[in-house]
C-alpha cells in the first residue's frame, strides 16, 4: 500500500496521559499536514511541514499539541495531558511539491476517558 | 463503521440518477478548491479539483462547477451508484494562506438501490 499510513488507528487513553500518533506520508511527498476532525464536521487544519521544516503551527489547538518531522519523512503528533475535549479523529495528509492536492490517511481515532 | 457525520445535510437519490452537491464559500481570496469523499471509518478521498481561473472541470462521472460571482461550488455526479454513498466535503485554499485546506460542513449522499 503506497498511501498515507497512520498508526495507531484507534487510541483510548485516560485524561491527563500523553499520546503520540505517527504518520508515514506517500513516499516522495515533501509536504505533510495534520488535521483534526470531530463528528459532523469537516477536518480542521492544525499544522504542516515542508520536508523537516514546520511552516505553519499557529493553528495547533494549544501548547499541549506539538508535531515533529525530524528527517523529513514520517511525522509524529503529540498531545500532552490529554483532555476529554481532545477526543476526535486526527488525520494526516501529504502532497508533492508544487501540487495542492492533499492525500489523506485513514486517521487515528482518539478517545479520552 | 463509525459515522463520519451525524447531523449533516442529506441528499437522497435513486441509483442511476444524477446528483448535485452544493457548497458556498465566503472568501473571495480563495483560489483553489477540492472536493473530497469520505466514507465511514476512512479519511477523505480526493475526487476532483478546480482553480479559481476556471468555471468548470470534468472528471470520470464527476463535474465541478465554480461560480465566483456568488461564491458557489457544485459537484455533479452522473449516474449515481450505491458506492457513491458517503459524506462529501468541499475544501478551499485561500491565496497566501499557505497550504491550509479549509473544509466546508459536508453533505451526506445516500443512494437508494
């Protein structure tokens, strides 16, 4: 499968715990994006990378959210001290240089108890 | 599978009929638009895109129309099939806003056999 891969698919955690999600983009796509989607809504942009550089992070929901892409390939999204309101689907997408089409993974569903 | 959207506007069509899904946008600086299809438990899947310098673009069984005067976008699906049942989102990229996709609220398409 050469699409965007996200792991885990589901994560259940207790309030206050830290969680980390991984995204492997389509190979050769140098741009990688993170979105959050709640039920009944369209995805909401969080942050994006071009290679290893994080070019936009002002939309991260709070300072508990952080993302990395250290080698310009896979990326991780971390949420510290999770809250029940963090429960959502976290989607990753990638796109090639100079193209606007973003290809999405299947997402990680987070449930905070 | 989980429901993508519980309280979305719903369009119900008979198999074989044509479907038209509408989307309004508000930012006149939007210069690129994408339609995505999302099935339960999956990430958004690219369908078709259009740039703001175009009025119409056709794909396989799908056509996107853009009316910049009234800031309206539509997706037409010819000969709708049961496999077309999903939630459809329009998304836009606003000029000079990086590569952030801004999604609309989505429409659920239900195809009756």
